[in-house]
C-alpha cells in the first residue's frame, strides 16, 4: 500500500451508515416487479 493511501485509510471515518427499513418481503416483491419491467423493456427494444 502506498503511504498516501495508508494515510487516507488511517484518517477516514464513517459519517453515516445506511440501515434498510424495508421488509424482506416488500424488497423481494419490488425487485421482482423491477426485473419484469426490465424484461418487458428489452422485448420492446427488440420489436422496435
């Protein structure tokens, strides 16, 4: 590790931490719906 990189690593700190509040079921449902939308968009692209 370069000395400048080591200095950055030594001095960095966590300002904020993200903690998800969404339930696993809701996350999975939204993600599944998103994947369906992407598939539809890809098919639309092929038809154009």
